[in-house]
C-alpha cells in the first residue's frame, strides 16, 4: 500500500506541477486555447499557485517527516480543486476534461484515504 501511495503521490505531484506552472507562466497560451478564461487572469493565477503548493505538499512533508499530516491536507485541497474543475468543465460541456478531473479526484481521494483516514485507524488500534 505504501508503494502504491508513493506512486500516486508522485504522479499527482507531476501533473499538478505542470498544470500549475502552465497557469502561472504560460497564461497567454492557456487563454488562447480556452477563450472563456481570457478575462480571468487573477483566478487562473490563484489556481496555479494552489496547484503548485498542492504538488509540493504531496511530496515534501511526507518525504522530510516534517508535519507529514500536510500531505493529507494537500490531497484534500487538490481533490477540492478537481471537484470545482469538474463543475466548470460540465458547465462548458467539455466532457473530455471531465473524465480527466474525475480521475485526478479519485487519485487524490486515494491519497487522502491512505495517508489520512487509514493511518488514523491504524494508529488508534
């Protein structure tokens, strides 16, 4: 289970690091491909920062052993972003993007379960 959690955490961290970086550093290209976001620069920047912070939070706390509970909270935050992204893509009828956000949501929930709730159950027994 620990190996599966690390694999999922690393994959999620890579996906969200790339997505967050694109939102922060390539906004013009993103706005050109998604015209609905062209006038939402502040929101897109905020989401990019949140995704980068989440990517770091998935790896660094557990790896260093400093506040490892932050890994669980990073996964909760990223799952929340995916719920909101799913709603946005449904509103714009972008069903291919909905599939991706649902998969990323499921992976984030797996990390929340494995690093959070499952760990709490094991500690209380």
